[in-house]
């Protein structure tokens, strides 16, 4: 990942910029191909006041800050399958936990000077690790570890005087669907809330040197989602079932009592919670929806119908989304009235018409040609030349040709009001690298390999 992100931009809604009289924000997708097929968590590992993005891929872990890799841990045995961090020793410095598919081993790394070093012996779950969390279950200031493998088996390791002790494990035939630890009772100790698939939610608490079930419930339907959110300034256990019902419970009078219970028709296939208060629903039919949770209903704040996802991560003031194919993208916004465009580092002041169609951003070919000093001849088959070399565009076929080679565009060419609009990958084929500056909300075109249009140019 670089400060300038190589992108394919996906933009919502059908909007022609010169037809709007007032500004509206458009949600755009900035693909992050460098994160593909990785494991990601976000948080302030270094206690520096800003989130870092911790990315496990293959046998290494990269730590990003503001889109730049600042540290790498390499040579990990097996492929990384889970990540977590927390203070295991009570010294107010975080250790990094790395779970793998190597016999379900997870490793602990400690930063010493400027290097991450593995400490202690690996712990084995005997199936790929799927979840890790550091929590203080005993309220002694030492971080304990909750670990789950791909079979749904869970182990709890307690920290004591710098050592980890395996204290609790589920039965071999006991498959936990989801698990999470949080201080639900506001007594300084984290409790463990977990679910079974068939419709069961329960809370474990450290009492008299043991983990005991202090509460359990049987919601209607199988469990589709488990979250812990801070609503009304109090932690709530939130459960979504296959019946489209949302339940939540809060701690009152030494037990958990039902706080919310209602049916909602727009709930999706998977759910997440971000920034402590935003409920996010991912639907194959309606896309991504952001809700606030009311007493008797979900109130939809935003729906992004053309995008899909499965999980969301807050990274400082940005949102990162993972889809079902384990691809990642940044969710950003731009002003539909004005999208500054820079060519080779210079702001282009003449207007370039653009429109949003079927989730893609399109630019006017004639306006772009004027800017890039191309000449266009023809109608059904367009010949483009910069007076040195030439190429062809066939709008009906959506192909770009050069020297008897046809290259298909992934998205179709659009004809709107007799004007040809081309998708952004057209410019990639034509030798321009597209970059999006997320802080300035501007689109940059930079010459890259510049083959047929620039290969023979005396000024290239």
C-alpha cells in the first residue's frame, strides 16, 4: 500500500455532474490489491494515538501507518490466519499474537528496541487458528488469551508472572460459533460472551478462580451475528438471528436483561460493528447499510447499494472493507459536483465531463483527448493518434486495438447524448496510471509505460 493508491474506482448512483445544482457525496471504492487474501486487524499497537493496520499474509506480518509499511515480521512458520495484540505482562506495552495454520500454532512477539522477537513457546490448537483476543479476565492487569480454531474449539490461556497457562478448553464436540470478551458488568474484569449456531448465547465470568456460566439465553433461530456495542454509554450484547430478529441485553441487578427485541426486514447476510456505535449490515441484495440501533427499530442512515462486503475495519478516520472473496477496498467519498483531475502533476482547469453509471466512473473521451493531445477520427471505429502513433477504440465491442492486437475493457463503453464515455481502465491500457489522493480527494493521471502512444514520441 502506498500513499498514492493504485485504484479501480467504483462509484455509486447515476449522476451527470453538470446536471446537479447542489453538491452530494458519492461513495467510491478504492481497491487495495496489496491486501488481497490477507488477515487484517486495526488498532494502536504502538500506543501512539493513531491506528496502525496490521496485515498478515503468507509467512509475514506487515505493520502499516498512514499507508506506509513501517515494520515487518517475517519467517513465521506456516501461513498467518489470525492476529491480535495486547499487554500480556502488565508493563503497558503491547505484545503481538500471530495465529497460523501450522498445526494451529500461535506465536507471541515482543518488540525489543526496533525489532520484533518471538518470546515463549508456541501454543498449538491442532487446527488453523481463526480467532485470537487479549483480555483481562481476572482483573489482575495481565492480559489473558482467548484462542479459537477452525473446528470451533476454544482455549483460554491465563497470564501469571510472565507465563501462560492453559486454563480452559471447550469439549471436543462443542463448536463455538462466535466469541468475544468485554467488560460487560463494569467491574474491571472482562467477561466472555459466546454463541452456538443453533440459537444459544451465554456469558462466562471469572468467579472464585474458575470460569463459570453466569447467564444464558436461547434466541429464536440460528445465530447469524454476535456483537458487543456501546449504546446509551453502556455495553450491550447484540445478537442477530436467522429469523431477522435483533436482540440485545444489558447488565442490570446482577444479571443480563433484555433491552431490545425487534424484527427488521433489511438485515443482510452478515453484520459488523464499527467505531463502537455504528451497526453495519452486508446484504447480497441491498449492498452495505449503516444503521443506528433504536429502542424498537434499526434506523438506516446510509445505503450503498452497489457495493458488497463481509467485514469492516475502522482505521483512524477511514473505513476498510473485506468482501467474501477476501479482497479489500477503502470506502471513500467524493463531491459529485467537482472532482479535481491532475495530468502529470498539473491541475487541468478545463472541464472534463464525467458520469457515474452502474457503479463505475466514466470520463468523456473527447474531453480527455483534448487534454492529452490526442486526435480522434471516425464514428463506429475510432482512430486515435498523437501524430506519431495510433490506436483504435471500438465502442460497441469495448475493445482497444493496436498493431492488430485487441484488448478488451472490463467495463463497457457508454454512449450518452451522442458523447463517448470510457471507463477508467481505458486510461490504464493507454499508458496512464490512475491514482487517488484520499486526503485531497483528487484523481491523478500519470504516464507510465506509455507504449503505442508514447513509445515512438521524440519527447517521451
